[in-house]
C-alpha cells in the first residue's frame, strides 16, 4: 500500500514567519509531486508541482524535493492569515496516473 | 476555460433514495477522477476514467455506488440506495495525462447529506 504521510497539525505560526510543511512518501519510483491548498468548505487547488530534486520557487512558496530521502516539503515565506488552510501533499503513481494524497496539514497563521 | 463543473453543489436526501452526482471535466482532459472526502477518512479516490473508460474502481465502497462516463464531457456518480454513512463531499477532478501523473484540477464538489 503506497502511502503519503503528513503531520496533521495544526501548525501555528505568527504572521510574517516562515511556515514549513513536510511530507514523506513510500513509493521510491514516484516522479511527480504536488502541493494543494484547501480552504475550509472549498476544493483543493494546486499551489506547486515539482519533479526534480532540489528547490522550486514561486513567489512566497518554495517546494523542496529529496527523492533519496523520499521527502518533499513546502515553505511559505512571510506567512499571511490568508494562508491559513489545510495543505495536501500528493505523490504521483506514474504507472496509473493516480495521485496519492496525504491526509493534510492544517496551517494557522496568527495575526 | 470554466474549470471542472459539478452539480448539484448541495444535495440533501433521505436514506434509501437514489442520488446522482454530475461532472463536466475540463475540455481536452483525458482523465477524470471521482473522490470522496470526510473528516475521518480524508480524500479517497473512488474511481477514475481514461478516455471515457473506467480504469480503476477499486475505491468504490460497495455495489451501491456506480459511475459512468458516456462521453468526454460528462460523467455521473450514482448511489442507490443511499445511506447516512455516504454523507460526504464528493469531488470530481480532471487531468490532461501525459508521461507522468499530471496535475489534477478539482471541481467545487457536491456536499451530500443523507438523512
């Protein structure tokens, strides 16, 4: 059973701080990785995708991938109260085109 | 593009009734996924289609659930008969496919309440 593990949180950070969200996965052959944000009562929306080892930056968001350690993370710089949401890590099962989702980490940014 | 469209947005029904959820994927996307989300179980994949053909329905909880995709722009998820434990948010998502598992774009979801 392929798994994606996330700390459920809540992760509480003050406004302006860096929020660090982590995810580990069990499928060694996965090649595609995604971070989704889900506000309460809304659907998941894509924040970032990453396919290669290293860092990928997009505005205040940085995704980090380490395939050897089977670890992917999301950093949110200058956190804002509007970033308060649940963040879902998803790992591609490339043989089937499915995404395996973690249970999500709830982030709370305190004003 | 309008994104993935789902209807209805909310459905309240009584136990034993038939429920039909509808989805229109993003035009040109080859893959369509049906998910169910609850607080207890998180986001669960129920079934997915490639080019209108069901590929994996191993997540469908039991025979009361069925899904169809008669053409590239429409899919239904049917529950008959419905039970209170089916209460959840049901999402439809689509993706373009390709060499790797691709980004999935989610619809707004249908919140189902079975009384």
